[in-house]
């Protein structure tokens, strides 16, 4: 199986390079394509998926799958609808639209509201990556990280409570925290949806 990941930022690629081997069988080959933000990816998405559709229609190319991951940024329903419309226009069945057991080619997924919510979904992973962080540094945060509107800022505040020298570093956070994520225990619903979809590829 070959899986193409279409991503809006480098931190997503950094996290997925660590997480994907835990979720896909050993025979897969992954390629990570990072765009210049969400708008850039969405602008190109329909044409990109049409290109993939042409490839899949060729002999020996039916094992190709496409995963599109974006931040929800407070407009999850609208953003997901746009992603699904691109897949439909390109003629590719998506995970969300496929009947149970039917082969699909596109997994459209959102990190709600931002990728860092997935890290906040596993507080122990953050504490393992950053040993100065303790349970009380998460005081006041909701149990469901997908309800946090400013996830990266929240993660930065948690780290700064433990170490005033902590600075924003999205790629570094991904590289440090992702290896420690307990996938089944993660409290982010959008993370669980992504993982479930990936295992169904």
C-alpha cells in the first residue's frame, strides 16, 4: 500500500512520521507533502485528487490511498464539507462516505481545533517529553482537548508554567511528544477518528 499524506504544516508531518508506523501495516510506503498552510492546500485539493484518480485508474495503481489532514480552526463543519466536496468532484470515494466494508481512497480528517489538541489529549505524553511538567500545570483545562480553541497557545502556557524559558516550537513539540502518545488512551475525539480511519485504509 502507498499512502500520500497532504498536510498544511511541517509539525503535522513531524508527528505523523512518528505515529503512522504504529497504525499502518509494515508493507506501506508513505509520502508526506506539506503545503503553505490550509488555504494553499484547499486551493489545490480538487485538482490534486483528480490527478490521484487518474493514477488509481491505471493498472497496478489501485493500492494508492490519500490522507488529507487540516486544522479545524473553529470551522470544522465547513472545512470538512469542502474537503469532502473535493473528493466527490474528483470521483474518489472517501472514508466518511464509504459504506461499511467498501474500499475507499481518501481519508479526510481534521485536528480539532489544532494539531496541538492531539498532544493535549495525552497529558502523560507531555509530562514524559517535558519532565518539568506536572499534573497541576494542566489545572483548569477541559478533559476534551478538542474543545480548546487555542490549542497551541494552551500547550505553550502549560510548558511555560513548568519552565519560563519555554518558547513556541511546533515541530519540536511534535518530535518530542508524538513518540510518547498512548494512541488508545488519547482523549481527543478527532485524533481517534483519524487513527480509526487510518487503520481502515
